[in-house]
């Protein structure tokens, strides 16, 4: 005998939390677990998720950081995006992890400008913009930082005022401006995911803006810090922002941003002259509740979640 249920209202199963599951379930008992947001059934020994073709997941996408400038400003951090999406089982999703931009050459010409980082993409779900390169110092006409996910800092040692590169709304902040006082010519730090880069002053170059903390892996990690600016004539250089930003230098080449953080590179020194540090590469992370359903990246688990971490371009197969 077949029972047909008509109408458009559907049938809703019983609901419970993980803590409030039935105390004496029978085999095949079915219900919606509101704690885990999933349908589950009693197998006789444990509660088992009832697999759906669709499932939700959290994501973090960080682009490559911008390179610091030679004689100049710190590189801007790669853009940072986080959110939730829905996967369809059996579908392939492209993952692109952006590279960090090269540091600028030891030069007060255009070759000294830091190279912007590359974008990171998670299929059509999210595109994080690469960090802007730091602006070059010396006697250039325009020492301003390059715009990007977060903007590069303004150049050190310029005789002309400039601005930090602008950040991308919702992804990062602007780089710091410079000082043209003959006492220091302080350059600006690269912008970070949570704050603008520090402006240069008459006594020191600016530090990189701090990145943003994210707990998608199960513990808090800070990503996308801006690079510190290089300094003039031995004055204090700017420190990199929390989240992988490289330190600026007052004697030589700036420090590179940390790999897989999207940190901006540190600016090189001005008199003695130094090159900029490279930006750090980006990262893409996917997390969902329950046991592993997809493939791709390095797979770990934490707190009942399955986590896929991509440090290079690949494919997530849902």
C-alpha cells in the first residue's frame, strides 16, 4: 500500500539539538539537528548525517600581498574576503591562490615601485584583489603608493608629497602618506585588512596596517598585514603589520611578507639605498560541518568541522 501526501506544505521531521537528542532512539529514527544544521538518523549505534546534494560551507580568500618599494613605501596587503556559500555535490570549483608581488628595484625610477600582488579566486564565489605595490622614493614626481586590495604606502625620501594607494572596499585599507621634512623623509606603511598604514613622520617611517583575525581553521590566525616603510639615512624604519607584513629597512632590502598570509613586503632603505621586499602569497580555506565530503587542498578537521586549505592553485571537488 502506498501513502501519498498531497498539498504544498511538505512534511517536517522532528527537531532537536545535539544536547537534546532523543534518549532512547529506535533504528532509523530521523530528525533535524539544529545545532549542526543537518538531518540525521539513528543507525543503532550512532547518529549519522543524512547526506544532501547541497551543503553549506564557510570560506576565507586572501590575495597576494604587494611588494615593497625600493627606497620606499611598504606593500599593501592582499585583499581579504570571508563568508558562506552553498556547494552542490559532484561539482568542481576552481581555486586560484594569488602570488605576492615582487619588491621594487634599488632605484628612484619607475623600476623601484613595488609590484602589486595577484588576485586570489574561489570560483565565482569570491575574488580577493592583490595588494598594491609600495610607492618609490627618491626624487620622483609622484611617490604615491599603488591601489589594490589594500593600498601600498607612499615613498620614502621624496621631495614631493604623495598619498597611500587606496584599498578595495570590504577587503582592505589605504596605505600611509609620506613626510617630506628634510629631517627624515618618512615613508608610509602599506595598508592592512583592518586598518590604514601608518603615515611617515619627521622621526620615523610608517608601519604597515594590521591584518584581520579569522578562526576558520579552528584557531584564530591573523592574515593580510601591510608592509612597513623603508627609512631615510638610518632613521627608524616601519614594522610590518600583524598578519605577515614584512618590516621596512633603514640600511638595506626590506623584509618579504610571510607566505600564505597575503602580507605586504617591507620597503627598502633610502641612503643607503635598498630594494623592496616581495609580498607574501595568498591562501584559500574552505570549512564545513561534519565529516569530509569534498576533495582538494590539505584536509584537516577541528571542532567537528572539515577544513580544506589551499596554498597553491587547484580545484575543490564538492
